[in-house]
């Protein structure tokens, strides 16, 4: 898909706002287009696979979920996609990252209330044939929008003409 300045401004704003309740009216007002234009552009971005999902950024510790871990695993490259699809369905798994490398090619993010839930997840990962190299406790996650969509596009759209 060839993104124009309006598409890039919408994507930039969505990244910067980092919230799910941003209305089409608010986006339109910010970038100087109608809410129907925003709706149409978002629909097109979804249909083209550019915009895949809206997700909240959750602080699990603040939400009272004490265990937040990252498992570094290896799965055979030929099975990687199907294993990813099965891994994300394990209760407690909140994110699976598929890497291109031959080893340590699957990162599995898990949240749990207690150690028995962690053990259940590790048993299920093992049952899928994953080799778990190690696990790490996640403390914080930092996020920065990809600026190449154009914060300058967003700035120019919000400036009065």
C-alpha cells in the first residue's frame, strides 16, 4: 500500500496517543480531515494489513498480576508458524514473537498470578516441543513510535493554513 500524508499522520497519531478510546472525530480534528475520512482510511489500512490491531499497553504489576516473564525458546524453523499459533492459545501467554533466526527464534511473554500457573505454561510449552533456553522476569517495557510515518506530517496537518 502506498501511504499518503493523511495515512501517515493517522498512523503517527495512533502510535503517539497509545490509547484505545481515541475517536475518529478527535483524530480528524487533530489532522484536519473529517471523521468519515478517518473512518475510511482506517478501514483501508486494516484491509491492506497495514493496521493490524489496537492493543492497550498494560502494566501487569499495577493491575495486581505479580509475575511477568519472557521465555526464550527454540522451535524448528519449518514448524515455527504453527507452533506460534498454538503457543498464543496457552492461558497466560500474552505475546509471541517469531524471529527469523535458527535458534532462540521464539520469545513467549507470559503473565501469571502464581508459580503454579508459570509451571503449567512451561509444561505446555514443553508439550509443544519447544526448547526453553531461559526465562527472564520482565520489569518494564518502553515504547517509542516509529517516526518515519511522519511526525512532521502530523505537525503540518495540525497547523492552521
